């Protein structure tokens, strides 16, 4: 396995201009040294405010000899968490950044599993801001086929006959959400935006012949990791931001069926309700499905922890306050992560 890592690293050097190697010889040696004392649990987090509570936790012990390695604009932080060897990396916002960073982590380092954590919007009326969720499945809901005006749900989709697109997952018709103004002025509910069909991701698992595509919409987390997460139920979570600002009830950790991701910060009640009704989802974020899809293709165990920071436009006395409750949600996500890590296989 180490030979594979090194060969890939050398190959990267030839993909850039002469004299400007993406990964220098000295950096490859550092990566080699890091991998010799692996494997590691990879911890992938979107943003700094979500990562900082982990870095500041007394449970995290930084590697004094080699605290981090910087590669391609990413900083891979080395250390231990509850005696488990870990590599922490911040992805940045969006599916693209999350996917690139996760693939880079898995390609260069000896990683035995991935834990992803952060905050999310909430589409589940049974849960509240501050709660922590661990979904069993993740899907990317930002891959659409957008139909032209005049076609309907019964119309064949472009390239559907050759298997590129499908009508099996779900359909959103924009005219279902037209307001009264449009109806009064035009006398009908037709909408030029028509509708969109949700599409599965096209994936290429490593155990198949190259360029043999498969399709997947609901990506499962690792069964063993998910089973272990049951031990986190009932754990104590933070309720108050300060002495005067607290949540209505003590937050709880819930294992849920589904979460979804897309390159959208969702703060719209109508679409939130659609996702909840159509797909039975709880957390809604911008990165988890990308991490899940990379791990699915690379056959790496994966699980995601998402604390609920807002109601995604759902509306209540504490909705639309992500800026206030995001730090509390991030802290609760980290608390769950710290509880889960020591349960994982050494």
C-alpha cells in the first residue's frame, strides 16, 4: 500500500510546470514518515468555527514532532484523540471542496476510516436546534435534470433511453409553489421554470473495471460505525450559549434515517418541507454527501455527525438564528465526535 501512495505522489509532481512541483521530494518524505506510524482516523470538517472547538478540546493532543502538513492549500493536522491517531482537515464550503479534500486525504495518507462533523439545518419537526443527528444514509440533492417548458412528468427525459437520466427518484414542479399574484395576473398556475428530476450520482468504485459506472442516490454510512453510535444516545449536550441565552429544552442526540446535501444554504420553508415530505430527511447541509460519496467509492468506513443550528427556514421562535446558535451546535457536534472516536476499532 505504501508503494501505491508514493507512486501517486511522484505522479503528481509531473502534472505541474517544471520547477513548481505540487508535492516536493521533502514533502513526500514527510508523508511517508507519517504513514509509517498509521493508520489514522480521518476527521473532515467544513469550516474553522466548527473545527476550533475540537482543536481547543483537552481530548485532542497535537503531535509535537509534526503538528501538521500543508498540501494544496489544505492543512492536515496530526495528533491523537482519546488515544486514537487522527488527521484533521478543514475542507471549506461546498460539495466540491469537501470531495476534493476527502480524496486528497485518502490518496496521500493511510486512513482506516472517516468521521465528518459540522452543523446543519433541520427539516425534522420532532427535533430542535441544538440537537445532534447521525443519519444512516446521505444523498446529494443538487444533481437535477431540469425539464423544458411544456413537458410534463410523463415526458421522456433527454438521454433517458441510454441510461444517463432517470425519473425514479423524485420530481419537483415549481408551479406547485406559485403565489396568488401569478395566478391572478395570468389566470393559471403554469410556471416557465417547469420542474426538475432528482438524479443519482455517477460513481466508479475501486473494485470495478475502470470506467464502469454505477449509480447511487442514498449512500449508506458504515454499518459498524452506525451501530457503535447508538452508545451516544442519552449523552449530555450543551443547552446555553451564555447565562441569559438558552435553548427551550436540553438538546439530545438522535440517530436518524436520512440526511441530504447540496450547494445551497437552505433558508426556505417551502423547499425544506418538500425535502422532508419527499425524502424524509433530517439534517440538510452542503458537504456530507460529498464526503460520503468519496468514501463509498474508495471503500472506506464513513459516518457523519451533524448538529442542528437552524430550521432551514422552517419558522419558529428560534429559527433564522444560525449566527447565534451555530457555535453551540458546533460544540455539541464536537462533544459527540469525542464520545464516538474511542469506540472505533484501534
